[in-house]
């Protein structure tokens, strides 16, 4: 009896392990990446992070040819706009928080939900506009040549950190391996 229980336990563990192995993609060699431009970090940036406070990066400042006055103006514009962005982001979160219980109600009121969605969209629009205005105020500090060079640096960074597509078949489920024959039960 102990022997058949041990065999059944082994089979259960074996089948669980083989099922789990089918869900894990096979390791693939890392694709060769182009060398990063000087001055950029050697680790991937989170999506949407851009160059961050690029005016504090001495290599980017040197490559753009920024002077101290420009760096100071950019930092001031960033600080002033960032304070607004913090408030606008908080307002957006409040509006989204007000929307959630309206949607989750047992009998949602369509008019109230629609009005609150309008409030969420308006808050998001104000936040996006303030962010764009911050970028514009920074842009106004740069010369045309510096602006174009900054765009080139951004494009190089995006290419360096562009996600590579999964190889064909990466997410396909592998066929199950043949199962071992079931042991015969011992007579009692």
C-alpha cells in the first residue's frame, strides 16, 4: 500500500512538473545590442521615462553645448511646472477615485457616471496640457540646433532600449510528453 501511494505521489509530482515546464518558454540567446551612446546609463530605462533630467547629465550638456544660464533656466522651468503637475496629478487621482464607486454601484446611474467620466477626462487634459507646456518652456531655452541635437539623442536612446519582439513560437504551448503507463494496483 505504501509503495502504490509513493508511486502515485511521484506521478502527481512528475505530471505537475511537466505541465509547468510546458508553460515556461525555452531560453533564447540575448540579441546583440548596439553600443550605447556615451553619457547614457547602461541599464534599460522604464518606458516613457525619456532622458529624465538630461540637463544635469554633463555629457548631454556638453554634446548640446548648453551654457550655465541655459541649465539654470531649464531647471527653473522644470521646478515651476513640476509643482503644477503634482497638483494636477492629485486632482486626476481624486476624479478617478470618485468615478470608481459610481461604476461599482449595484444600480449605476448612467448620468452620474457619464458626468464623472467628463470630470476625469478634463483633469487628464489639464495634466497633459501642463506637461506639454513644461516641455515647451524647456524647448524655448534651447536654440534650434540644440533642440535638434536633443531630439537625436532621444532617438538614439529609444533605439538602444527598443524592445525586441519575441521569436516565433516563443509563447506557443509545447506538446505534452508521453505519460508513463499507470501502475497496476496491488491486490489487498
